[in-house]
């Protein structure tokens, strides 16, 4: 039975065996993905997340988050017709410690956390946001098209989705040795083309790459 690419649904998949795991590389969109039978359990994923150092007390991590914020705010300021400060922000995949949410709130933003494992209650179904930020989360998506659709559902018309994830094009060596693959909870690795396709499947227009690993999408109005 052939496997569909989770990004573009093509069945033109090249298999890659790495350390007892099997990945696919789509020959159409260029994305890489872990075959579903090798997905980590929810418990193993939680154990891995809780080893991350995501505290704002760490100056390096705080600077990392601030650089992400500055990158998308700079885009908003320079892109014609956009407001420099989004009125409301949803932090999608905020983690065990919602540091990005907290940093945004410190700077006066109306920001809210959401995380499948740690903050699983989404805002009321009637609530929509001007911006959703998704930093170092999309690589954990077991079903990227479904997750992008869920995020799009919580955006206002013409709202923005900012995704931070390291692209497959950034590999300086072969996939098996790529550092980003070594995290057991990383299962989806996007090319720019696969990001554009996944976004389009959720009625999100790909606005482009705005930083080293930051991408912006806009919901159709």
C-alpha cells in the first residue's frame, strides 16, 4: 500500500531509513516526514518536551523569542496596509511554559496560549484572532494539513499565521545527519513548496519567507 505525502498528497515518495526509523521524501513538494507507524507516543512526546529549556530567565532563550517577535513585527510594519501591532495573538503550541505568550503580554499584546498537551482548551468557538504564531511547533504536526486548517479556523478574515520552523532546504549534509531530525518528536520537515501547498489546503495564501526560518501566511478575506 502506497503512502501519501502529508503535505501535497502525492504518492511519489522516496523512503529513507535512519536509525531504525523510516522517513519519506516527497519527490513532488520536497518535504520530509516520518512514517506514521514510527510516531512517538503522547507520553514520550511529553517527556521530551519537558526536557526543553523554555524559561524566560534564560537570556539566550529570551533573545531567541524576541528575535522571532521582531521579525514578524518588522514584516507587519513594512508590508503595505498592515497594522504594526496585531490586536490579538494566539500562541499555537505554547508548550509546558508559555514563554512566548508571556513575552508578548509583557509588551502589551493581547496574547493567549494554546497547547495540545499543556493548555488544551482553545478559546470559545466564536473567538477569532488577528494573528497566530506557531514557533518551533509545525515540525511536531502528525497531520500538517489538518493542523493548518485548525489554525486557519481561528484566524479572522485576512488574518496572519506566522510559522517558525527550520526548512528542509537548510540541510548542509544528508538528511540522516541533519541535527533537526534527531529530536524524536520532530516528524514533519517542510520545504518552502510544501509549506505553500499545506497553507493553500487551508485557504491560507503564502506571503513568503521573512527571516532565516520564519514564514507568513494570510487567510483569504
